[in-house]
C-alpha cells in the first residue's frame, strides 16, 4: 500500500494531490538527514581519538557468568556499568548502561528467544593497564584496556574485532533540565565527590545545551523530549575486512558502502512514498545486524536497540582503484584493510552481541540462537500469490480466480487490500461489495486455494465500530504526551493506534482472529499487516510522534519494535483460532530482529522500473543474511505500469525468490498475467510453472531454515567464502546450496554473464542439461523465455513436474529426481514431506530422507527413523545428468525384491533417464547402474 492517494479524507486531498503530481520520486524533505536529527548530528560531531572514558579496574568483579566493570567519563565524572558475557556458541555480549541512571533506561524485551546461556570467563592476566580474559575456544581472548577504555577480541595474535578503538563511545546520561549554566558551587561539590549521582554531574563543558537536546522541531512537528538527551554510540573496528553486509532495510547494494561524506545508513521504520534506490535512507524495517566477511572469517554484530539508529561505515581501502590496490601489493604496502563501523542510537542502552563465526553458517546459527529461526510457512505460502489494490468485489475475485484456470496458470492465494473492508474498519467486510465473504472463501476453498485479507494496525475512531470501542474501553491505545489517546490520520481518516508493546493488548488482538469474532473469516483466510511502521500520514516523517507514550516508555524507545509486535500478535491469533494446530501465514511490511519467527516480509512500495527489479535481489539477500528468509518484492512493481517485457522478466525473477507475489497500485491498469497477449501469457505461465515444479525443493529449504536459521536465498560468498570474486556479487544468487539463478534484469538483453563458482565444481543448465565447469564467467545468450538457472554437480533435487491449479492439488503427485553428477564427489540431496500446513511436524509427523549417488548406486536413506508419516507419492522418473550409459539398471527395494528398470540414454548430453521406477517416496530403496 502507498502512503498517499487521492482516496483520503477531504482535508488531506490538496496535500495529497501535491504529493502525487509531477515526479515519481521520494520527497526527501519529508524525511530527516543526520544533520536534521539532533542526536545524530551531535554524535557525528565527536572526533575519533579523544575518548573521555576510562575503565576503573579496581571495580572489576568476575563471576562464573560475567565480568562487571565501571567506566568513568573523565569530562563529567558520570559512571557507566560495563557487563561482559561469554556466550555459548562463540559469542560475546557487551552491555553498557548508566551505573545510577536518573530513571530506568529502555532495554529491548521479547526479541531474544531466551536469556542467552553463558560460559565461564577466566582471568588470564591483569595489571594497571588492563585485564586479559580467556574466551575458551582456540586461544580466543578479550583484552580490556583501561585508559582510554577499549576492548580487543583476539584469536592467537590476530585481532578479530576492536571496540571503542576509535574512542567514539558516547553515553548521554539522563539529567534534570537546567535552564541556566551550572553554578560554581555545583562544580566545587563535584570535585569533592568522586562518584556523584548522574544527575549531579555538571561542569560547563558537559552541560552546554545544544539545539535539539530538550526539544526538537522538524517541519511543523515538535518533539518535547521530556527526558532530554539520551543518545548512545559505540565504534567497532574490523581488521582485515573490506566487505560488510546486512542492516536492512535499504534499497542498496548487497555490499554496504562507506558513508564518509554522506549520511550514515539509517534504521528507523518509515512509510517512504516512492523510495529511491542506492542510498542509505531508512525504509519500512530495521534489523540492526551487520555481517563482516573476508576469505578467512565471517563475523557479525547485533546491536539490540529499537530506537532510531544511524550506522556509519568507513574503510581505509574505500575509493582505492584496483590498480591502487595492486600497487600497494607490489610495493609491499603494510596497510591491512580495515572497516570501521559506528552505531548511534537515540535512547536505550548499549547491548551488543559479537558473533565470532568463524564460518558464515556459524554466524547464522549464532544469530538464530539469539532471535530464533524463520517460521516454517505452510507449503501454499511458498507458491504463487495474486494481489492488487484492490479486487473490486466478490464477482471480481471469482472472475480472476476463473481466469487463472482458463489460462492454465496455477496460483494458491488471492489477496484483498483495504477496499474490501467496511470503510477501512479492519476485521469487517464492505456490506455491498463483499456481502457474503464465506461464500467467496468457500468457492476458493473448493479449488483448494486460499485468500489473504489486510488487517492494518490503525483503528478508525468511530463509536459504532466494535474494535475501536473495545480498545478504547480497555485503555489499549498509545497515549499522547498529555495522557489522551494518540490519534493520527491514516486510511480511515482519524485513527487510534493500539499499543502492541502491551502483552494484554496483543492477547486481545490475537483473540479477534477467532472465527466467532472475525465475522466472515474461515480457515483459508490469512492476514497481511501493512502500514505498521506505524504510518501516520500527518505525523513527523509520516510516522508517530516520538513523545507518544507506551506505558512507562516513550515511542522513541520502542519505535522499531512496533511492526514486530503487530505481526507477532497477528500470527498468534491465526494459531489460536485453529487451537494451535495450523501454521499461520502473515505478511508484514515493518520488521525488526526476530520478525523471522512470525512470517513473511516484502520490500514495500516499489515501482515498475528495471532498477527496482534489479534491487529486489540485494534487498532480499540482505534480509536473508539477518534471518528473514521469506522475502519477496511486488512482481511487476507497485507504482506505475510495467512494459510487457519488464512484467515477464519480473515473473521470471520472482519465481526464483522466496515470497512470490504480484501486486499493483489502485491507479494502475489491470495486469493479470493473461492481459498482455498470448505470447506473454505463455511466458508468465512457464515461469509460474517452474516455481510449482520446484516447490518440494523450496519447502525442504524452508524446513532447514526453520531448523538452523540458514538463509534460503543466499549470496554466492556464503557457499564460496574464500572466493573474493563472489564477495560483492548481487545480480545472481544461490537457492540453498544447489541452484544458482541469474535472472535477466536488463531491458532488451540478449545475453547475461553468469559467474559459476567453485574450482572443481560442475554446473548443469537446468533447462538444457548442458554441463559447465566452475570458476568461470559464462556468457549465456538469452531470449524472452530464458531464466538462467544452474544445478550444482554433486546434488540431487526433487521436483513435481505435474503442475496443477494449486499446490494442494499436487500434494500426492509423484516426484522426479534430478541427479547432477560431479565425478569428484558423492551427489547428495534430501526429500522432506509432511502435511504441508500443520504443526504436526513438531510431533515427528514427517518424512525426511537423504538421497545419495555414489559408485553407480542411487539410494534413499531415512534421516528420521523415529518419525511417523506416510505418503502415497511415488518416484516416477529419475534423470541423471553427466552420466555414462549403463548396460542395465536394477531397483532393489527394502523387502529384498529386485527388478530391472527401463532407461533411455542421450549420449549427446550424457543424460540418463530412468522411467517409472515406481517406489514410494517414503521408502528405502537403491538403484544400481551396471
């Protein structure tokens, strides 16, 4: 959904018309730069190398689980408390808070799945300059230097990461407001008292009142800042690192850029109308996690803070040309590459997790152990979704549904945007256009399809609306700074905003999804949470005032958590309505660390432009690196109208991205897949059918993501971590380990150059079965039907090639196994099968088999012998790519029976096809080539 449209309350029409006229680009004036954000400007003005912080080693306490140590700011004598933890799984946690804050400072709840388990720290040495602590494994240790305070994490002689090495630690202590400069008596008292209360700290330098410390104005909006300045900052140095990734959401390249000379990357969930590409502006979601990678090691930094955050990145190799770097090498230049990162947040405490890898997979597992893994979606959620703002009425829905059948294009979900409601009152239906929603849902269910309806978190202020009355009477709305219910403008006009940080509010919201509460809902209706940044059309930066109040906390403290909590409560509602049996499907626009536990994310209001198609790849890759695997972009672009070429290319790209949904703006012409002529219909049909054939592979990958936290859609460097050619690559990607996709994203393209990684690897074109060696750039000529995808030699991928109208219709269909050989290794794959929609897989109701091909024998082995599940599906065909011709092929089943299999061999392509082997997909069997 866009933030602006003419279809709004009349009072906003003129303003909206201005926004809609002329340019299709973001109005940057609506959103702050660092210079316009007072705390960012203050913190960025600090110069490196002048840290006032010193560690008071005499205050050190070391227990079995943590080290505590006081730090003192020598300029104002305010003391901080440092807590250092060694965590299980090769992680270190650093917390810094005021020793005696004037009032509690916000610490983010609910994001961590548990209090992270610790391991013992032991003291190795200590003198007046600092202490050395053992981190256990592989001679890892942390050095705490006293003056200035600094942490260095070492392995052997190698520095893995340094903290406050540039001296940019800053901690604005809470204080009483003083309208005059401090008096001399206060200064004398301060000198006499070595440990004053934070609020008493006051020398002239420290108490200098700058603009924006106690009140801040942006455009016509005022932020009262009742707690005054409270910003925090810390810098990290990464020796040997030139490539850092993550901190979504930004419309930018996969490899993060340095921010010298421009704005830092901003993390502040905002409803950005017509977002621009390739810049560090904030977007809808914020995951404060950064990964650093070089050929030796991958590490990560998780900055657990939900306030507005800015991230500066600088590098000593930034701007150097390849020739300049070569010259350094030839001349024996001793400068080690280094990336420096600085985090700045408006409030809260410093709570940072350093994930030490050393492999990419280790970092994924470490982060998953903190914030959880991707929710395992129902199988249908991985199929194709058809959406627009808006399908007009029940007849329109029925016609679109029939159109897919008429044109033989499968789909699983049809979506309804805000116009389906009764006057933008969520949990309701328009009484004229959607008068009998259960009839509509039943018609879809009869075809084994589903629907998603939007439920946004802004609630129309209307005394005749049950949801509003309940929230108001229970006191569940966010309050304004004066104690009344906070109200702002959104789609319904005047709206209240439920306080989703309140667990009672979340429980009540979840109960509203019960079938007897959400009238017209059925078990095949799922939910979409949009506008949950939260979007407030007449608020500062199109969001909520920071001095709005959530219980004991200001909105400034919790802002980036709001969407996370909305999706959490919605997902819980969908689970509860089925008595805990059915997996939910919930799409959210706003997100935070941990949002992966609750469903899917999309990249928001993109545009029908080629560059927006291209950026969908790095945007989803970045989300996958920080745990959110179920990501997609609006196929075709939300704003504007795509050419038929762009639309086809977008379907071809989306078919190989995790969340596959077409969506379009209210004001765009209709673009169902059959409206662009028979040739384009056929091209789109083929792309969608390729997705459906691969659903067994996608589903198995999401099962693994749920179990391990490893991303589904991966940058190449994740699997080829020692190959620098992959480190900045973001126009192609891996799906799991075994498929490589390089979609065509250039207009008028006649060819692409795919990089096939891995010395000793072989890669097979999945369409032609042509074999190519790894470690090469391969030029691939393309036509409009081309989707360049390659299967890794040494892998086995299951497909279901009998594509039907929906994934549920294919449930019991047979499998085809694609075995791609690499003579240097065993070929391996998996087959995962469960009921596709319940939580019964947690009760050991599934089939999980390892498929392997070695020494001319293909076998299926049970990976989970203690599970109970059966399937009528069978193996109907096996293709072996890179094979030799056998004289005979024998099938051996678990009961000892043997039979000869028919086969065909294509000598020109070295493809062996075994027809109708017929064994059950859940059984033990071997096929021997002789």
